[in-house]
């Protein structure tokens, strides 16, 4: 369950505690993505060293491979992964709907082709919840219909109605089959139409949920429109509900979204960027694989106390990346996840000390999405 501990006086930012059966999460927080049951490049011991509070695992991928029964036989998802903290499972709705030509949507559920072997699979909303309960998730998320931008209002309305009905069916199945203190979140859809967002929000709250996921944003819409929708949702949502912006995670976007009342984030960016030679620092993003860092003896970030910044130079890390050594992506991923965790800690401290507005101003003025190259 979720409780607010401090509200910022100048913005909508807030701190809180989100409790699951595997721990209490201090919010605002960022969850790394373990799509197929692993955070690419890091082992659970390293996640513990960094201080990661929880992970997002994709139920769609686990369902396809290795399958629910194998995870069950191995003692459930936490034991299977060797990770003892909170795990949220995404329903896979976004992944299924991103297939576009390979899926068919009806009121009964979704039929799609596996991206692994091409076989045809049908999943109902009930079956999606059954998968998540079967593998032992801490927080389950119902199947929803995600609309890309731009979406005609007529189609967005149908998708919103379907998302609401699927949430009702999912909650009924959840209530009948849950066997532990698992939490059930609802997803707010409605594209960029405020009346549809309000309709969906009110219906999902009435279903009875333990938190609100915000879906169908960051799918191509202009930034100002995205922030307007977030602000609208904040004004409509009961303050007692956790607000989780799924799949959203560039640093400047996180800071802006926190100021609009968002409590939880997940995104593949820090791990994907780490694998391709890109890291985040307090000054901005740098592409350390580039040639200007060939002789750069500085750490990635002079203000970062992580293991990587305390022990390795940009020159060495660039060498590893360009030599295709496995250690390179691992170290850069470690730094990025640590840096994100450290950013969320600084955000929480600023809110608690009633200086988040100033923190946001300073961060956004200093942070550059592409840092100028200097040596």
C-alpha cells in the first residue's frame, strides 16, 4: 500500500512509501527493467550493492520463455531470479500492441504471433493475470489497449472502454485466485483526450486498485501535451494513490514528471545506453565510446561515488567498449543504474527539505541531454 510522507509546497512533488510483500519502497523511485528476468549486464548482488529497491519484469516475455510452469517449479520469480525485493510485472500489453501486424484485438482479449517462434497465441485479460500470479509477482498489472499518437478520438474511446472492461474482468479473476499479499494496479488510458483520461481514471478507481499506472504517454506526442495530460491526471487522481508512469525515464523527464506528482518510474534507457557506450552524469549524457575520450583519465562523473567512478577512467572504459570486452557494458550499466538511484535520492531529499523547485531549476539548467565533449 502507499502513503504520502511529504508534499512539496511549490510543486506537486511528494515523497511516500509504497509497501509490498517484499519491502517498503521510498518514492519517488526508479525501477530498472529486467525484461526477461534479468537486468542486462548486472547480477542481483550488484543490484543490492547499488541499492535498487525493485524491478519491472515483463510477464509477456516470461510467459513465452521459459514459461510459467518452469518458474513455478523453480520456486517462483524471486527465487528463480535470485532477487529478494519488490517485483512488478508488466502485463505485456504494450509489447503485444507494438506488434501491430502480428496481433488481433477483440473484446475477449488479444491474439498475436510469438516473436520467438511465430506460433499463434491468444491471451484473455484473465489469463494475463493468471500468468502474473503463477510466476509470483508482487504487483500485477491488467491487460490494456495502448494507443499510439496520434489516435482518432473514436478509436481512443473504444480502446479506453476496452481497457476499463478488461480491468474489471482482471480484478474479478485476481480476487478469486490470489493466494498472498499481491497488489493489483490499474492502468489509465485515454490517449491525449482529457475527458477519456478522466473517464478511465474514475472507472479504474471504482474497480478497486492499489495504485494507478499511467499508460499511453511517451508514444510520440509533443512534450508539452504529455505534461498537460500528467498535470490533468494529478488534478483528478485521489492523493492516496501511487502514480506510476510506466516506461518513462530520461532524467530531465523524470524531474519534470516528479514535479507533476509522479511517484514511480521504470525504463530501459540506463541499461540500453550503457550497453552502447553512453552514460549519464550530473552535467549530462556523454558517449564515452567516442574518440575524444581516448586519453581522458577522468572518471565518468567526478561527483559520483559509485564503484566505476572510483576505480576507472573514461579512457579505460572507452577501450573496453571499443574492444568489445563484456566488462565495458557491465561497468557502464552499473554506473547508469547507480546514477539513476542517486538522482532519485537527491530528488527525495529536496522534497523533504522543501527545496524541490530550486533543485529542479538547477538540475535542468545544468543537465544537457548531449554533453559537450571536453578533455
